[in-house]
C-alpha cells in the first residue's frame, strides 16, 4: 500500500501517541530567546507498566515513555539583527527500552472486534461460503491495518519534529514537520499535558481523533500581550494533485497569571480530496497558586476516513473463488470499513494538579461519547504522582482505570506507546506504571 498517498499508514502515523506539551514554537515571538547557537537536548523516560484486561491477561513489561516519549533533538537559532532570527528544530524519537525508532501496542497486532469481526461490520449472509469470504476479506484488511498499528512504524529518524523558520517582529513563519494547531490547544488544556496513560487522548487511539503532527506544513505563529495564535496550511503533495490530503488549522488563546482559554481547529482532506477528520477543541484553565484546574471539550467528526479507498482493489484478487461476485464483494467490504471508521463523538476532560515542593499530584477524569452506531463510549479516571529528585530527574507513578462500554475496547498505554485493545468489546482495563525520567 502506498504510504505517500497515505493509505492506512498515514492515517495512523500522525495520530498514534501523545506528546509532551513543551510546544517550543508557540512562544517564538516572545522577547526572551536563547543565545545564538545549536543546542543538543532531549529526555529519557523508562519504567515498568502492568496492564490488565488484555487477551494475554495482565501484561507486565519495561516500556519507554511512561510519562513522555523518549527523544533527542537539535535546536538552533541565529540572530540576524533588527528583531529577526533564524531557527530550526530536528527532533528524533527513540525507544529507550530497545534502542529502536518505533514500537507496537502492548496488545500487539490485534484490532478491536468492531473492525475484525465481519458480523460486527454488518457483513452477514445466510450462505456459509459467502460468510466465510466476508470474514476472509476482513482478515486481509486487518492485516494491512495491523501492520501500521504502532508508533512511527515507518522508522523515520526525525519523526517528532523537523522544521526551519524565521522569527520576525510580527511573528514567526515555520516550514516542515510540526504539531498541528488543534493538538497544541488540546495539549495546553490537558492537565497531564498529554503525559502518561491519564491524558485524555488515550481514549481515542484508533481511529484516532487528532492529526498530532503534519509534514510539509507551513505555519505562522504569534504571541503578544497574553494573546497567542497560529495558522497552518499543509498541502497534501499527492501525486494526483488537487486538495488531496490537505490540512488547514488554526488556534487562538488568551492567558493571564490567573486563567487561560483557548480554541483550536484542524481539518484534513482524505486521499480523494474529500473533507475528512475535523477536530475542534475548546479549553480553559484556572491557576490557584500551587494548584491548577483545567478542562477541555473536543468535537471529532470524520465522514470520509482517509486511506480506505484502496481496499476494494487490494481485495478483489484475493476473492477470485467468488467468480463474478469478487469485485462486488470487495466493494461491499470497503464500504463497510469506511462506515466503521467514520467518527462523530465528543471527548471531555477535567483535571486537577497540585505542586508542593518536589511533589506533583494530578487527578483527571476523561470520557468519550461516541455518537456512531458502535456507541463505543469509554471513560478513564486516575492519579499520577511525580517526585522531583532534581530539576532534571524525577520518579513517576501512574494508576488509571479504563471503563469500556458497548463496542469500546481501549487499553491504556503511555505517552510514548499505545496500549492497544482489550481482550474483547466492553472489557475494562487497569494500568499501573512506575518510571524514571531524566531531561538533558
């Protein structure tokens, strides 16, 4: 399957795993900037996680990215004079437990029942032969999907960020692989700043609700007197041209010492140029000195899921035993997968954080209300504790409970990896994680 045309690979590649909210380019237009030069930076985050409710039972393993995905990067800037600076960032993912550039979910290649069982997809027939053909076709599609179910499965070196830009007296212009506008707003108002299994984005892993990062993106950003904003445009650069895979995004926010509010919006076209995943985020937070309360609501819609128009062509040769029914059967399977991957839901988050000396305690409640026929509602609640050994090193503990309803089947992961899916639809899951994080 052609990943440049963003078949399933691109659909998943942008959206798998949450990131730390150190959105370095959101404040590029501020007066305080680092000295001219190049900086090597990063963090290493490794720990032990135990997740229940999986097909293999309770799985305990060493994982990279308990709180934040391990990474290293280079940042550079040059003072050009007159209020102008040239900047760049190259940031690479690294799996500190294995040394690899990518990882797979804890549950492996298993997909949710609603994507892997022909009957749940609405593919039923009184003919055993045709019913078997349906399930065989679904298995074939699942193999393609599962091959891309993970984090940075293509193994790109600078998978996290890769951009160059110019800071001017009236804002910054950036070009390259960057975080999307809606996701920046989401990260700003998640009390976990997208860290750990407790962050809200864990509920919408697959199909995921965000394009976390976009390649080929052009962005304008500005921060002034507490007001921040950005505009983003990313042409799809599809070989077929037109508006295929195009992304449009924007956000705006206002922040004081006592409170902040923000709005973010992204919309992307699919490989046919149709309007696809659209994410709208509204968030607010209040600061009470050592404590913070934050909440957000995210509306997710997608009537034309990306990368699925190639299913029929890929399946038809595999259904030759059906003779003249091969092409119609493949087209029917494709239509059922497109329908199953459509999204219409609301993600809600509310959280509280208290910082006292070296101690940070966070609690959060998250819920996803699925308005599609699958009614795959899921909720999570939990607590995270961080003890700072120094400014650079801390110990972390996280306990989270996921409650899956109806056809929901989400298992908790971490910031640097996916939990995947539980043993069956409606099966709940609990995650316990302990880790150490060092920044450099």
